[in-house]
């Protein structure tokens, strides 16, 4: 972990961060279409995909594939992207490009796998102003705090949100 990851910091301009993420998403999604097995689903997820959500200013992309194509997709992503910080499982792997502007995170999931939740979480926040307010409050509370503390609180919030 480098010094930039040690502290959670919200982007100073969320509208600009969202626009930058959307622009990168358009180009990255086209690149991923060429890399991945036919039929792979590529989605913009994370805070920049949620209207009015506070963000640290990165782009999160979910790639969803059939379970039997997971290994092929993982190999395809492992060549151009670095492994992400999340633990790899039989149906989840993360990748990143810290040189991208904004920084890029890719979550590869097998359809129906334990971590095939990114789209559902995004959609719940887009559909519920109350949940979004709570999530933004969590982000404000952790702004300037250790990243590990933010991630732990965020994980608890996601679990609770997905139980609704």
C-alpha cells in the first residue's frame, strides 16, 4: 500500500470526477470488449455511477462473465492490468490501473457468484435517496481518515443495503 491509499479522501469536485470517470468508462469499455470473451457484461459501477453520490474520484468497472469463462477473462485482464488489492476467489478477481486518469478499478465476477453484487448495490443507491444520504454521510465521516477504516464501514453498509 502506498501513501496515497493510506487515507480516504473525497474528490474536491464531484461533478468533474463523475464526468472524468464517464469519459474513461467509454474508452475502457471499448478496450474491454476487444479483450474479453464474447458475451461479457461490462458495467460502470461505484460512486461515479450513482447520481449525487460523493466519490474519491476513481472509476469502478464490473466485468460479469459466465462461470465457465471466468479463467479466460481473468487471463485476458491480467496482461494489461495489475492485480487489485482485493483477495481473489474462485469467482472474483480485481484489477487496477493507477496510471489511468482517473484511477481505474476492475472487478471481475462470475455471474451468480458470491460477489456478483456491484450492480445491485449501485441500483439500490440510485433508487433510494435515504440510502444514498446515509452512504454520503458515511463517506463524509471517513474523509481524511484511514482507508482501512473507511473500507470496513463501507463493507458493513453494503451488506446491510443488500439485505433490503
